[in-house]
C-alpha cells in the first residue's frame, strides 16, 4: 500500500468542558488509507476528539490539519455519530435519512433534476451496500440497533468522502452486523479511504485495525497496532487517575 500523506495531523490539541480538561496537549498523525482505532476508558475524551476534528467543540489550543489543510473541504469528511445521538422518532423513512448525506454535499436545495436522480441512485446504492435496501421505505423508528448503525453508515457512504470519523459504530452490534460493518470498512480502506473509529472493544482491535491511538485525556501512544497496542501501553491508558 502506498501512503501518500497523513490524512490527519493533530498537534497540541486541548479542549475544556466546564473549565475541566477533556483533552490535554494531544498530538498524533494518521496516514492516508488506513483504519485507525481510538481507544481509551469512558470519559477519556475520545468522542470529544472526533468533535474537535469536526469543529463541533471549541478547542483551547493546538492545531488540526486534514489532508494538509487547517480549513479542509467539508465534503472531504463524513461523520457517523453514536446511534443514541440521533432522534429516531423523527418521522422520516430510511431512504430519506440516507439522502441527507447527499444534501449535505450540494450548495443549494434548488438542484437540477439530473442531480436529484444521481442523489437517489447513490442513496439506493449505499443502502444495498449495507444490506438495508429492503428497509428503504420503513420509518427509522422501526429499526433495530444494528439496522440503525448500518443506516448511519449508508448516510456517510453517500458523501463519498476521503476521511470518515465514526463514534463507536460497533457498539451493541451482534456478530453478523459487526462482520458486515467490518467488511465494508475494509473495502473502503482498500479504496484509500481513511477511517478513524472510536472503539470500545480492546479484544477486536488487532483483528479490525492497522493503526491505533491510545487516549486518556492525553495521548498515551499512537502508531501501528503491532508496535503500540501492548500490555504496558494499555495499563497506562486504563490506569486510574
């Protein structure tokens, strides 16, 4: 695999919540075209890290570069939030929800008919890829946990971004859904997409990921899984303060 550049470079990143440090002086890089797990205990700042990368939370210092730019094209980034952060009672269909990913990549709601047709085709393609095409006309409130996660992934896929940020996408999934998700992510990686995943299951890090960042408010270590994901580093990451 030829790695052209770092997809992500973080230098000295700090974030405060209610005047308390959520992240402190975090610095690491993620090469283009890899799957990277962000691992750490509850309250370690993992979700905050993703939100800081997206510009959804105010930072208190540091620099973030995505594909070498501090102001990257928004279309270059796709975000998959945790399922509990979505209002699943909102009265829309599965297809409508996936289409939202396409609307985010257009500059106006007044788009050409040909563009609308393309958007619909891409949404249908994404639903098929995640195995949810038969649920296209279902209300999102009718979905199971695993189905919800696959729909969120489809919504991100239709953006055709270069960098994907995912907040615990494997959480609560059964073995079958986890396998489907993993196969899709590996295919994306082979297409030189960069995928950064907040991941809670240490037992599957070596199975799923090539890179890892160990975080507990500050960075413990980052790099290739075979170099970084060691017993000593895990003890440091999960040590009580």
